[in-house]
C-alpha cells in the first residue's frame, strides 16, 4: 500500500472540493456571522500567506487566545497546513500560567480576541513578535494598546492572496500543542501530530463513537482552547458538516438559541454546562428537537442528568472519557444492540459508565501489584492507554518509560468491556485502609431531587486517616429547605454505611477549573480544618 501521509491538509482540500456551499456560523458580539466552506478555504489560504509574510516557518509555534469562532477555525487549519504548530492557549488559566505556557511553547505570534486585550497587555511574554487582534466588528479598528505591533486580523487577511500552495507535509510533523489544565504543578504541553489528529477525526466519526456526517450540524461548546474542542472542528470539517460556534462569553441562552435557530444535531460540553442548561430549558421554552446527540465528558456524567434529558426532551446524552494526552477521545458509552432489551434502570446504569474503548486504541488496567485486573466490574486498577493519538511524552520532556500513558484514573471494567471511573488516584478517599469512591458518592448525591451539584473530598481523620466530606449546592428553589439528614437518608439505601459522608456542608457553588470541572483542590484547602 502507499505510504500516503495523513495530514489536516487533506481535510481542507476535501471540504473545499466537496462541500463548497455548506455553512459555518459564528456568533460574534456584533451579531451572527455566516459564510461557506468555499469562503472559509479562501480565507485559510489568505491567512497562510499572512503567516508566511510575518516570518512563520515550519515548526514555529503560533499562539491563540480565543473563544469558539470561525476565525479560530481558520487558525485550526491555516497554521498546521502551512507547516507551523497551533498552540491554543487556555484563556481561563491564571495570568501567570498563561504567560508560562506561551513562553514555554515559545509562540512567535499571538492571535487574540478583542476582549482579551487587557489580559494580554498584562502578560510578560518573551518570544511573541507580533500580536493579531480579532475584532468583534470586522470593519472596526484595533483599540489603543501597549501591545506592539498589534495588527487587525481582517486587515491582514485582506492583504493576503487567496492562493497558497500548501506544502507536502510528513504526517508525523507536529500540528498542534495544548497544555494540560494544570490543577497540580505547572501545565504540561501535549503535542499533536497530523497523523494523530487525522486518525482521531476518523475515529470520532465512527457510528459507535459520535457518527459525524455531512448531514450533521455540529456545535462544539467545549472550548477550542482545550484539546482541540475534543476534535469536533477537525472531524466536522473532514466530513463537511455544518458548523456553529457560540463566540465570546457564551451563556446558556446563546447555546439554546443557536440549537433552536441553526437546527444543531450534535453538540458537546462538560456535564456542568448540561446541568446549567437544564435550568435554562426549564425556565424558557426552546425547540431543541433537532438534537440527535449531546456528547458529554471531561467529568463523570450523573445518571440523573442523562435521565432528565431523556425524559424531558428525548435527547440522549452520550458520555465519553478522554484526556488532553489522548487528543482526547478514548472511550464512549453507547449501548450495544443486546443492551437495548435491558430494563430502563440497567440501561441508565450502563450509560453512566465511561464506556468502551474506541477502535485504534489499546488499554490495560493494572492493580497496585502490577497485575491485570479481571473484567468483573468489581476489581479496580489504574487505566493505561496506548495508540496513535496518545502522547508519548510532554513537550520538551522525556519519553514515557514503558510505552503506556498512565492516566491516573482508577477504573473497573465490566464483562462487556465498559470502563467505569471509580476515581482519580488522588481523589480517592482512604478510610481505615479501604477505598471510598468520591465519584460514586457524588453521583448518588446528585441524584437527589433537591441537589444541583455535589463534590466530595477527603478530610483528615484521627482514627480512619481520611473520611468523606460532601459539599452540596442545593437547587435554588430548595435553598434553606434541604437538610443533611434527608441526604444521608437517601444515600443509605444505595451505599455501604461506612461510605456515608461524616459531614455535609451546603455551599453556593462548586469551584470549577479552567475547563469547567469541579476544582476539588480549592475545596480541600477551604475545608482542611473541618473537625469530623
Ligand atoms: P483533561 O486532560 O483536562 O481533559 O482531564 C482528563 C481527566 O478528566 C481524566 O483523566 C479523567 O480524570 C477526567 N475525565 C474525563 N472524562 C471523564 C468522564 N467521562 N468521567 C469521569 N472523568 C472524566
């Protein structure tokens, strides 16, 4: 067979040739912007010319600090297809962390959305030679800024020719880089190759993954600055799907309106977004009947959430598990044909698991003694993964020792091969030498009708070393109308008595990380002196 290189340039050429009239929609502060793949491909070529004119060559890093928009999509293709490396910096990291990752990646140019100018002006950046501002009003001018030189994205594009001879690339060349969200230590860079992203795009489109096709209208809510928005923009472009981007500072109203008005069929976000959306959909009537699938992952999806969307709107939430280091998709929780005959309760329980490994990857789950665990749904161990879209090192770091990515996630595997995350190694609660799963406790608490969100952490205990503390956010209508005792009572029927939290605190909000996951580090610090 031919050693034909798998590159993102193939997506671009295909989209331009086969789907010139399909739409890309982007909500900007100035209003909804809409254009076609034909226009998109032309602007990608213009952008590639601009990058070359600004001195960007093969392997150079090009940074972005940007929301989900058509311009970010243009950068997703122009940068890697001209041979450079797209570094999507996470705008929700702390200022120090943002400066750290841009300096560590040695970005030569930084593309930023207009509203992020004040943030970037306060960063101390070593390598950036040019700033390019993406204005909300395409005909506007760049505001006065201390950043120098600061170009206007649209002016630059107008100056670039719409013809660009994209170079032949080696499929193993780096295409992108994303830093882990850094809840412990400094963020670490993960480099994605053209080959990895191409194979990941194909895998995402498999029927038992997310089945993307030309017929879909795809709206990635998950940020384009975090793990390539789960690869959705690349897969959607490859198959020629209509794409919808919710723009800067998006909120639930914007998501719901875009789903309704653009007839979105597939959308993706972390569970906290779907929890908040449920409240918006309960408050105002929107027609979300076009949705065929909601993809959710990044954190455990409560069964109660899956059930609520199913019952109220008939929309399946399909859970996936992945990591920055895995591009990110690794497992998807889709029922097999035989499982469709199971009771509703059993089906829900299965969908609440993280699912089965998608084709192309290999997994191994080993216990504390390094032994492979049995697939019995009871034994647990650390999940390890390898495959063509799995990182083999961190940027500027050493190759991982044994050829496997050690995920730090503790899982069980049932007889059907469905993985269930029991916990992060560091989030497990060790009580008297036995493990308590904080995830299982959170799921059980969040199933309570008066509870909006819950996070469970370990607190030091004289006798048992650690005991669980539950931090609960009541639904607004039940604030002050919920008691610790009724929560404990509800848990008693599902969980062993020794798992029950020793203390329950009601809080306003669960602190979130830069990518919307529960930030237990903050809660641990806040409640470290609680006496149990
Ligand atoms: P990140 O690299 O920031 O995307 O974080 C990856 C980590 O998020 C994984 O190692 C898991 O601990 C967690 N995670 C991702 N997806 C899920 C999921 N569906 N359920 C539970 N945890 C998840």
